[in-house]
C-alpha cells in the first residue's frame, strides 16, 4: 500500500508555555493529518533531551521527556493553576523554543503539580509495569541533580561503582526527588498513550526514532557498564562517529561509547531486546537511526579530537537483526541507511526486510557519492524531501550549486509557476517508494529559520523551530490531500 506522512516533532507544535506538548495542539494536528489524507506522523525521539538540547543525546533510552507534558492537561486534572504556569518565563519568541528558559522553569512548575498529586491504582500499575527501568532512571537523575548535574564519572567512587550500601543510602536520602521523577514519567506516559491512541483511532501511525548510541552520562551506561567498551574506571576506550567525507573533512566525532557486541551477543542481545521492547509501547513503527552501524561502525580513539583516526569495525550484522525479529516480531522498522553505504550495508538492509531511506535532496547533490535519483528507489523504501538533519527545501534551493539546481529542474520539471519546493515534493510523491514523508517545514516553504538541526554543531538554532499558530491551515490541508490523491497514496 502506498502511503504518505509528515515529519514534525512534538516540540515544534505551537502553544503556550514555550514548547510544543502532547496537549490540544497535538490532537488538532492529528485531525489535520487525517483531513490531509496522511497515514504517518513521524517524530524525533521522545526521550529527555541532553547535551546541546538534542533528543539524540539522552540520559535515558526508556524515559519520556517531561518537557512535553502538557500543562493545560494538568490544570484540567486539578494539579496546576493557570496563574502558576503563567508566572514563569517561557521565552520571548513563540516560533522558537528557548531551552534555557524551559530548563529553568519546567521542573519547577511540574513540582507544583506533583505536590498536589495523590497516587492511585493507575499510578501503582504504571510503576509495577515499568520498574525494570524506572527505578534506575529515577535514582540516576536524582543523584545527578544532587551533585549539581555532574556526570556520573565524577561522582564519589562508591556511587560510580554502584556500591549497594551507598545506593541504598541515596535512595533514602533522595526519596522525594525519586518519587517526583516517578510522577513525571507517569504523567508523560499517560498523556502520550492518549495522544497515540487518538492518532491510531484516526488511522495515523506514529514513526519514532531509536538513536543507535547512548551517551556516556546516561542511566543505561551507569547501570550496565559491562555492555560497553569502557575501561576499569568507566571511561570509554573508543567512541562513535563518522569518517571524513565530502561534507566534513574531519568527519563527525559523536563521542558516544561503543557497544561491546561480543558480550551482547553472548546474552542474546538482551539489553537491546529490552530497549526495543520498550519502544513498541511508544511507537507504531521504529526508525533505526544509523542502521549501517549494525553492519560496521566507525571506531575512534576516545582521546582524539576529531574522527579522522577512526577505523571500521564489524558490527553484529544479521545475527542481531534475527534476534530482534524473533523476540519482537510485531514491531515494524525503518532502516536509516544514509551515509557511507557499502554493498555489505545494502545487503544487511535487504536481508532484514526493513525499508531503507531515500532523500530527494541527495539525488541532485554532486557531493553525494550514492545514487539517490528517484528511478532507483525500490518499492520497499521511504522517500523524504529532507530529514531533520537537512536544510529545508527552500534553503537547499537557495544554497545549492547552480549545476545541481539545473539538474533538478531538468529531471523533475521544476517551474516557477508550480514553485520549486512544491515540484520536489511532487517528485517525492510520484516516486516508487511505498512511503513518502515530507517535513512540515517543506510544506510551509520555510527557509533557514525552519531548519531543525545542523549536524556536528552546537547552537541555539538546533532543535528549536516551532510552527506559527494556524500553520495547519485548511488551504494547506487541501493541497496535501490533492497531491497525495494524485499519486495514489490515499
């Protein structure tokens, strides 16, 4: 079945209190998707944001981001007063998330709600069903905050090494802080399940991201250091990244610790099965970020400042994929197979049966080594106008080399009458890919201000874009419905 959808993270929705949430505007966006004939809502990871405000650098692979908890819903439950929420500073620009303001204010206003919360049977059920990750996450973040946010590698030795007596003392000392975090996760998942349920009832599936790596300063590495390539002091031996290419002369140094795949294999990939089992309760379809890392990954000496001196090392390959498919046959996956794709990576993607990704911008970028021209797209693929890591179409059109733009005009029949961005969207919709996903910013024809992320950079431009109120207009919905119908994706 040919389908289409829209990529838009929840933080980018409009609304009060500084950031998009799982409240009224999210439900209205589901209504918009349905009226526009869309079957997919793709979002970024729902985990707590970490270094650089990135949802791909989270302190937990299991927890939900409390920034997304809708304050108006808490008001309806009698846990919060509107005047209390309005008393905090949430930023000055409604088209941009001020993460510093959110960091300073969100936990404070949520604590007011927590102080009025009375645990009930639903809460106790949630705790019992999620205790296998919730207790470690709550303890980790409570200890971390008690040390002023220091990474666990700088905690006292008895806590770094997880001495049982020291941990028990911390559980008692920080029991209210731990309970607060239990409350936040209960409220997050209660709101998320209602929103996801509403989407499913209206024929919309949620596509969510699973970052391949977790950061060093995370509950998972602190609680399960044996799963990673660490030395006896808990420091990474080698770290993750990407090799130099035509886009980056030094490559990309992500800095995430690498997995000890041999130990994971010996346990039947238990850690990953647990992680993906939790993901099925958040998403309908899971996108494996950096899928090529399961075939082979770029391993960089931990002490290096760039990715240049890395080397390729073999990943777990089809043995890992088979273990996942046998343990979790009900989950559908998308393989993010962009970047340096070798025949071995392509074979792994094809053997897995997972659809790969095609980005239309890459088809006309002379720096791109792969062939992304639409005629090459297999049916079992997902075509994107661009991803969260790409410029918007309007920005790309303004920055692209003249020769590359000329090729795009010729190939796609772009015209000023239709609009170049709309012409590229038409090319995506017309392609042979079973699923077509368009960034919301591309439908809105936004320029650089709409770009979600600039990979390899730290700035207040990343992850901050928000749509204007009224962005999901009836006129836009009719256009999306028309082009979706024209190319058989209804």
